[in-house]
C-alpha cells in the first residue's frame, strides 16, 4: 500500500520556506547575543575594562553583533527565499533540485 503525500497550498509552502530561512535564524541569534553583550558592556566594572587594556570590549563586540544581525535580518526580509528560488527556477534551476524517489525496502 503506497502512502499518499500530503498536498500543501502554495501559501503554506511559502510560509514554511520563509520560517526556515537561515538568514533570519542567524540574524535573530546574533541579535540576542548582541543584546546580552550590550548589557554586559554597559554595566562592566573598571576591572573588566582593565583586563582588555582599558577598552570596553563587550560594548564594541555587542555593537558589531547588532549591526551584523540587522544586516542578516534586512537581507532575509527584503529578499525572501521564495523569490530567490523562483529566480533560480526562471534561470534554469539548480541541477539535482528535483527530489529523487526513495527505494522501498
């Protein structure tokens, strides 16, 4: 007895593809780490600053992480993965993009 694959609407596929976009996941993680380091940098003691040659390294790294997060999120939201996949299909697609049938034991 063969199992039938569920049929999904185009809207459902687009939502799932957008949800799993790695750029948004990376941007979110970088943003969380950046905000945590921002708090550590704003409330750093003088002893912490002296360990880094007088530079509040937590503050500078947090700003870099927040900027990187903003870039990843902007890239993910302005160029959705669905649009990029459609462009690839229009250009001829990627070789091997079609899923292959699985052999049944």
